[in-house]
C-alpha cells in the first residue's frame, strides 16, 4: 500500500472517531432522559387503592365516572340481589368516622353531606372492595347477605338530604341496578324507623323512586 493511500486511510479514521463518539453521547443522553421521565411518572402516579381502607370514589364534578366502582381488584364480583339505604342519624360523618365497634364500616358506600365528607361525595367502603356482606346497622334486625348497604350522612328526621346527595344517590343506585340487574322492588329503605336503620321522615322517598330504574 502506498504512503498516500495510508494517509487517506488515517484521515478517514480521524473523521469517523468524533462521529461515533457523538452517537454514543446522544444514545446515553436519550436513555438518561427516558429513565428520568419514567421515574417522574412513577412518582406522580396515584397509589393503587387498598382493599383494607375506605377511599373517596367520586367527588362532585371531579371528572371521574360512577362506573369506576366496578374496577375491582377481585377476579369476580359477588352476587348482589338487594340494595338497602339508610341515614347516619348524625349531622356529620364520613366512611372513617362512621366505623363500628370493630373499626370497620358496616356499609359498602357512604354519601357525604359536606360535614366530614364532601357534599355528595361517594366514599367506597372496605366491604365493597372486598366484596363481603354488610355489617350490623343499629336498629336493623337483619340484612341479607346479598344486600348492598348505602349510608347517607345526615339526620333526615330533622331535615332533608341535600340536592347533591339526592342526585348522587340516584346515580349510584341506578349504576348498581344496571350492572347487577337489581329491580326497584329490591331497593329498600325504612321511613318509619327512628333509628340509624331508617332514612328519616324527611327523606324524599317518592321522588327517589321515580328516578331510579323500574
């Protein structure tokens, strides 16, 4: 090989060296950016809902759908045949404050009134997330094992539930009816009870019945 040819070869090697280095630098930078982006996304992502604690499901106008209640970690939803509604018989409350003596909420869902929980905020209890039967409600003799329990925060022997509570109750009940095939004849509440097991004399029973599925 001639001297000129050797010089030409060396010149090509010199030009390729920096180009190869640039490619390596770009690749390393790209990997670094992707790694940082992934870390940031993991940091801001909400933690998965625990099946051991109650959680807020749907505050009014927060953009989430009532259908989110059916996104359960369990592989198969339990068979539910009835829906039971009652009030807390307290002026304020939430899924946490209404827990029973065993530190577990007796109900599957709680709907707040703005005192202790947001007005109309639907809170999901452990019993729904674990798909287990309702607990004991003071004043109720018996609740069927296949009956879902919904508690409205408030004392409706003193005043009516808020309009937002009523609207959210209708949404929740109709969603459960539609998905679980529960007719209106199996949606129950007691207006003649002066205990927590009833809904109070001021609960708008007739209006509610007109708005749910037949």
